[in-house]
């Protein structure tokens, strides 16, 4: 799908969640500034998360609690693995727990942990078309 301006990001977020059905892990790829965090912010809004959603570049992991449609307490985790150099570092922060506990997990720069990702991981690539437009490819 193509996003022509930031106002369309909410539609993209809903489409991604509808497309994914039961998948809980999302691997986000794209150049710096492509809009990975902006997309996660829109997905959080779609899920009813009202707190300020920020990039986890320095914290590595940000967690956002929310209630699903049945009123059950859930978490959305937003990870940024850009600064990690080895898979051992990823294991050291508990990556496997994040990937397999049944909560949403959105991972920026997932290449380091590809071998650990669940088989139903939704891969999303964001390409910059121009200053305001992005192409979002869901694989």
C-alpha cells in the first residue's frame, strides 16, 4: 500500500492488524526516517493505547499495556535492535520471552534475530517515495 501523507497512517495501521489476523510478531524494515516508529504509534492508537509512544532506540524495549476486545489485559512491545551487535545481546535482553509470550511485538531492525522469529511473523518493509509518501509492503 502507498501512504501519500501522514493522515493516512491510521488506515495503514488498521489494514496491517486486519491482515495479520492471529500473528503477534511484526518485523519492521526500512531506512532511517522511513516511518517505522510512526507506524507503531498509529497501531498503538488503533489498539486504544493513549500514552505517548516513543522510539525505543536507547531503551531497546518499550512496553504499552492495553485491553483487547474482550477486556483482557495485553501488552504491545516495541523493540529497536539497531544498537545490538550480536544475537547473544538479543538473548541477553530476553528476546525469546518477548517473541513467544502471546503479546504484540513490533521489532525495528530485526535482521539480527531472523533465526529466532516465529514462523508467522509479519514482515513489513517501509520505503521512502518522497518527503511525505511511503510504500508499505507486507510480506
